C-alpha cells in the first residue's frame, strides 16, 4: 500500500467533524465496526493521531460512520413566535402535537374508529371515506377559510 497524499487532510477533517459533533473515538469505532470496518479500536485511534495509515476503503468507512453519527444528532430548529409561550402540557401554545399551527385545519387525530371525525382545532367534520383530502382537511368552508362571505354548503375551498 502506497502513501495517499490526501490521507492527512482526510484525517484532519474527520477529527474536526468528530470534535464539532462531540463524537468519541469509541462511538466512532463502534459505528465503523458495525459497518464492517476491519481496524480495531486502537488502530482507529492510532490513525486519528497520525501514527498509522489506513487503506482508502477503511478511511471511507470511518467517514461514513462519522457522518451517520452526525446525522443522528438532534439539530437546532428555528422557533416560531408562539414557541416562546408554552402551554402547561409542554406543547407550544397554538400548536398541535404535530408541530403545525392549530389554525391550519389539519387534524392530529389519526384514529380510524369513526367514519366522521371532528377536528379539535377547527370544529370541521372530516370524513375518512373521501369527503376530505385524506390529510385531515375538510372541504367544507369555515369562517377562517371562507373568503367569499359564506357561499354555503357544497362549495369547496382549497386547504392552506
């Protein structure tokens, strides 16, 4: 096996990613080993210290292991304005358990125990047999979505 001139840079970037994501050598090795990596934990540590060279295929498995561990980490999300006023139950005020604003007309009820379900957010009837869009939205107008002043039953309004 010859020396790969990209190996030092690949090692440096792997170490930087591990440091930024706070991934331990043990966690990296366990994930790498689970992906069929050949090197032992001490060899991986020696590689990360620059004391041992690994073939490109094993370095790529280490990179894959690190990237999968990074993907599993919780990521920060941008808050909505009503995320700052929490309800006593722990969910943000004005938001359903699904994280959608409560005024969207979407129902968080996924049970199929009844043919017609009542949305807790809008009071609209939602039909599991086809009179809605299948995502909990009813095609019946309500005060929030009725832009023509109440055209009456039988008219359809597009969902949000």
